[in-house]
């Protein structure tokens, strides 16, 4: 039994080992990341529910000020909440396509992740990001989504399909757990 505390011996042997992912980003990756962020982060939930909430308040105030009948208020409320909800979802899709449009020029990405952070090399550019840029991460069926800041405004994606070996997905999860908070 290990009485030192801290990481297990298995994690100690993985420490310092880099994990490599090679992938070409897709619009679907960004849609999945934004959808997951909207469900799991406070900023994402606020963004998703803000428009319908404002519509509810606006319709209610307008109906009260103009002495609208209950039927008119209910119909207007349902239509405005449906329209703003659709707009929020549509806006997320548009944002994902714009992000993809920016990243499409980057081309195929090669990411190396270790305990220091990530090094991303594309066909036209490369950059290094330390783990301090990100505060937390979430995992979807196909992605790891790295979130930055209190409001999780910025994010990066790592598609699992880019793993060189299926075990690399598990190794990346261990690296992320050591360096970031899991949502």
C-alpha cells in the first residue's frame, strides 16, 4: 500500500509522457463543443436561456401595460419563447460554423499534450498553450473541450478520433484530470 499520498504509481509512470492527436477540425466538432458547453457550464446555460427569459419578461410587461387578454398573452408568450429558443439554437450553429471557418484554414492539426500544456501545429500555423490558460474541461462522446476563464468564454477542442492509439484517450484524460477541473 502506498502511504505517500498523491498520485498512484501508474500515474507516476505516465507523468511526463506526451499524448499525440492528429485530426482535421469539422463544423460538427464546434457544434458538439458549443452544445456541451451550453449544457454543462454556467455561462453556456445563461447564454442559452437568456433570450427566452428576456422574451418572457418583455411579453409579460407589454401585456400588462396594454391590458391584453389572457389568450393574447399566452399565445404571444408561447410564440416569442419558441422563436427566441430557436434563435438561440440557430445562433449556436452559426457561431460553430464561423469558428470552423476560421479553423478550416488551419488545416490538419497535430496536437501534443503533456503536463505542461499543448502544442498545436497546423498546416499554416502553430501555437503552444499552457494549462493555466484553461480552468476546466468537459468530455463528450467525441471530444475533449477545454474551457478558459470564469465564464468559459474561450475554449479549445480535442477530437477523440485524432488519437494515435485508443489508449491515448485515457492517457489524455489522466493528464487533464491532473491539470484541470472536470465538469
